[in-house]
């Protein structure tokens, strides 16, 4: 792999992290509001789910930026984002046509992120990562 490839992998990891981290920080700084939102979705144990979601959305971006355990990070990130799309962005269940569009965009964004995690799973973190330094 050449330097351009390694740089592209770094930028890709940073972009995925930039999408997840702000959401995780918002959840972490407003656990009560997050729990209320989760309760509205009908999720069990919304308080616990809020803590779990905030932890995952803060922890996974850190792993992405550092480039450690890339396959595990890719798998967990892809799985989390897919589940989030299926649970929180169910555009097929929305009655308001204007809201359908917004939820569909969020759902498709999540699907695209899952695609990115598949590339990360296959390619690894590259040289500009803690995993790359071990080689």
C-alpha cells in the first residue's frame, strides 16, 4: 500500500468518526433527553439504552481515529449503525410525507456508512494508525 492509500484510509476513518462522535457527545451530555427519545421509540430500558448508545457513539469513533483493532471496530460500527437505522429511522412507518423524506435520508446515510465499514473491514487501518505501526 502506498502513502496515498494510507492517507485515504486515515481520512475515511476521520470522516466516519466525525459523523458518530458529535451524536455520541450529544447523547452523553443529555442522557435524560436521549432516554425519553428511546422510550418514545418503544425501546426497553431506555435509561440503560441511552448510556449504552452514548458509550458506543463515543467509544467507536475513538477506535476509528486511532486505527486499533480495525476488523472488530468495523464490524461493531457497521452493526451499530445498521441497527440504529432499523430502529430509529423507520421511514416506512412514518405517516407524515415530509418526515418520511428526512427519515429515509437518515436511513440511507446509515446504509452508506455500513458500506464504508465494509471497506474498512477489508482494507484495514493503513500505516497512519496504531494497528499500522505494529507491522
